[in-house]
């Protein structure tokens, strides 16, 4: 075990520096041990879209990095417990864990009602909201004990770091009526779309169709989930005068040619955040169906509200997860959700900049890039 704390620190656009930071002592908690920390020797961290946003633009929305107050990136991590704060009850040094990277207050109304992903005081690793909150793309990081979920011996660190995006999938599928025999459409064959499709199958969905514009991603989807049906979508021209009409026509063509069976589509999972995809999801759902918005795009889209009123299609949103880690870990350890093949590229922590470069370049065959000591 290396005893430096090499960390990936973001200062601004394209300004990611590898620095050796102090290894902090895990804190003792309050009376109910809610904040009692353990120190984790991080072994695997996945690079996610939000890390890339900070790397590329130095901001997410109106939250901008301050170079005088830089931030350690990373939030999709697993590792091994290397030290205990005073009062730790359930973990031991040497335990292997998946890290849930959002510290919530446990006191506000949203936390009390169990929707802690909506906590007003959320401190999410590698995010600027209520921060900067230092992330886990480093050798050692401290987290509250209750956010470190034990993973079984059979689970690799790579799989442990995929529990974070899988938790997003589990949380979102649980908020829809997916059950035995359901039909689902998934927009976007990136890591989240693939995990959503896998989770829908695990919960009994009979038919899942995945849409993407990229044939390589669809090819990968078929290798990952052989049962899945794939459809390559056209891309609207950037000067399409009426995007909503284009989206409607695109779906009508798929319906009339029999590619999708609209009156059987119970849930559309939108994992791209792209306006035309959000619109297509609305036109593709059956009467009384559900649209689950997961992808974060521009945050603005023109929607056909008549679909919501006349067809009673429910549009729901998803932000991260609450109480989803234990179920995500169980789905993987019981073999109900496969993770094999999702990590397509691995880099050492020392080679973090190379890893970011790989994600930025993208291209065929890049699904999930991870960094760490595996
Ligand atoms: Zn993420
Ligand atoms: Zn709260």
C-alpha cells in the first residue's frame, strides 16, 4: 500500500493536477455516530460525465471552479478500509467497500422523509454544490461509516466502483412501474443507459429496446445484454426548424414500420439529456406510461404537454439515488445485473491525465474508464 496521497485536483478548464495531499485522520462522530468516519484506501474510481464536465469547462451550470480553492475530483469509488475514526461500529480495517459519495444532513425535511438525495445540505464528492467537496480520485479519502457499503469477496474493486452508477439505475427503475412482463425503451447506450436496461431486466422487464445514434455503442449493448433490441436513431440537423415535429415524425416512422410497439411501452428511460430524445420519449410512451428523465443535458426542452394531459403520460425526474446501494450490491452479487465488460479501460492513478484524455477522445470501444490500483 503506497503511503502518499496522490490526488487528482481540478483548478479550472483542462487544469487537472496530480498533487500529493495530506492523509487526513478519520473523524470521530457525534452521539448517534452518524458522522463517524473511516479512512478508505481507494482502489478503483470510474470517470463520470460530471468529472469530464469539470475537466472540460471548469464548471457545471453556474457553479464555477475557483482556482484559489481547487477540488479533488471523483465519486465512483471502491476501496479497502485503512483506518477507523473513534466510535466506528460496523467496519474493520481491511473491509472492502463501495463508497456512497454524498454526505447528507439527516435532519432536513427531505432527509427525514427518506429522500436524502434531495438534501438541502448535500455534500457530494467531486462536486461544487455546497462545496467544493473533495472527491475520491486519490489514494486515501475519509467517508462517514454509514456511506461505506461492504462488498462481498466475489466482487472486484472494478465492480465495486460501478455500484455508484448502478445505484442511479436502481433508484430510477424503482421509481417507475417496471415489473414482470414490462416493456421499456432506453435512450442512450452509455454506462447509465446500459445499467438501466440491465436493472429493468433484473426487475422482470420482458422487452427492452435501447436507442442510440452510435452503432458501436449499440453493438456493445448487444454484447452486454444479448436479449436487448437496438435501434440506431438519426441525428436531427442542427438547423431543423421544428425539432418537436421532427421528433414526433421520427417516432411515428418507427411505430408504423413496426420497430416499436408503442401501446406496449410502459416506461421510457431518457439517459441522454438531449432535447430531441426527451421529446421522442414523450411520443413513444403508451397511454398512461411513464417517462423517467435521468440524463442531464442543457436542462431545457420544449415538451408536448398534450401527451401528459390527453395520454396521461407521467414525466418523472431522477437525481442520483437514496437507499439504493444495498440493493445494487445485492443485484450484482446474486448475478441479476451483469457488470462484465463495462470497464473497457484502466489506468494507474499516476496516469490520471491520460485516462481523462481517453474519455475526452471517446470513440469506438470506450464505455467506462477507471483509475486505480486494482
Ligand atoms: Zn457519476
Ligand atoms: Zn438533509
